[in-house]
């Protein structure tokens, strides 16, 4: 049978795994990228982590996500994470729109899906979870992209894409990174990268707004206006700034990450990053810049799990899901395809489970 799971690690992560193997106690942080329905290829892993892997967790686990990554981790932080991730998998994979749905209709469907995932107590559970410390990335629009009218928003997107092509930190001229966190005393990544950032406390009053905003794709879903605690303004997809992330994770805890230089050291422990493939684009616009990738040194302490190319080639259409499926497939074809990918994704979890506790596990891991 085709091998489904590929495992990669940075140098520090690999050294630690050689010494200690892999166990849930070693994982101090998880990272989740933007990517829309691409995450269905990771659904089996999410079910495994929400169910079996972390069920006996007694220490803090930091999560960092934008867009779909943040939605996944919102499930991890609920009282019954397995039930929550199953609600997300079902609701997202069965999305249904009227023919030629407009932006308002897509927005309402997104809001309803999020409402289903959070249920009655989800927002409060996420904000107050004593072990799962959530960090949600949102992009606050400060240029023309703050407007919903396409005639203004589109030129704003083009201008910010051009600025980003010249230099990534120029995104800060158009957007501000908002980090909604359930623990302000420690932010688990070094966000001092030249893009303006603001840390906002994640509360039960703003969890739903923050999650809706981080998935608000420009031109497709309406942004969220005036999020509670974050100030007035228009808030959009966190993947605009942090698509796959390009920062060091788990920096040494300091007195103030916002006002003091972070030492070039990291806390002990592993960062677990289930991802769609073994490459990392910093921001959303970097998808269109062939030579720009995240700095691999930033993944020094990171364990990356991805589907193998052979596994992907055997999926329907020979690829993992993406947003083009909405326009290129009929609804029945799309839903059937996504359900197949979700079912097949269980193989990644099964293979990872066999690695946990295995002697000489480093033999099955490739360098990032």
C-alpha cells in the first residue's frame, strides 16, 4: 500500500526526537496554516489529536493558526474537542450555496458554519481553556481593503500585493497583524518581523468575531467590523499576513515580547505542524512569488507532518482539495470528492500513531 505520511523535522527537533522519541508531552505548540479546504487531507490527524493523542494532556499546549488553521484549533480548545472537530469537518465538507451565490450569501453560510462548530458554549470554552492556549491571527485592513465595495477593495489588494512583492514588510503599510490570544503573558512566536502587530485578549465576547474575521477571504467573504477589544476597523483573513508562517516558534519567555528584544533562544519542546506539503509561503500574496519561501531556520524545533506525493496522486483528481473545487466541480462531485479525501486522511493518523513510541523513530524522519 502507498505510504501516506511524510515526516520532516528541523535540526533541534530531530536531535530531541533521537534522544526522547515522540510523545504527546514533548509537543508544546501546534501550528495551523491557511488554505481553505486543503485541510481536509489533515482531517484524520486532527481527529486523532483531538481524540486519542492529547486525551491525557496535563500541561499547556499553545496553538497558532490563521484562517482554516485557526478554525481547526478552535475545536481543540473546546471541552469536547473530538465532537467539535467532527462538527467542523461535517459542516465545512457539506457547504452548499445557491447557484452564483454573492458575497453576502457566502458570508452567511460561513457564519452559520462557525455557529454550528462553536455550539452554545464553545466561545467561552476556548477563551478560558486552562491547557489549550489559543492564538488567532487576523489582518486589520488599513488601506483601501477596509472597504467592501469591490471597486475600492480590489485596487487595495493589488496595491498591497505589489508592495509585498517589493518587500514583505511593506504589507505593514496596508494591514496590521492582530494576535488574539487567550494568554497575553506569552505569545508563542516571534512576531517582530517588521509588520505592525497588536496583541488583543481573546474573550468569550470576541472569539466568534475573531474566528469569522480570520477566515474572511477578500472579495469572497465580508470582513468583520469593529471586533470587541481590538478597536474600530475592518478585520480580514489572517492568511494575508501569515499564510504558512515565517517566524521562530516558542521563543524564550521574556518580560515583554512587545517592548524587549527576544533572545535568539527557544524553549524546550517540539512544535507540531501538520501541513499540506513540505513548503512554506510566508503570506497569502507570496503564493504568486515563486522564489519566496519561509526561512527554514525558523522551523528548527518543528516536526512537520504532510501527505506524501504518492498518496496525493492516488486521490480523486490527483490532488488535495482547494477552493477551485467550488467552481470546477458540481456540488455533488465536490462533496463526494471531499468525503473521499477525509476518509483517506485517516491513514496519515494511523501511520503517525505507529511512529509514536517507536524505537529509532528518527530513521523515518527527513530534514526540513
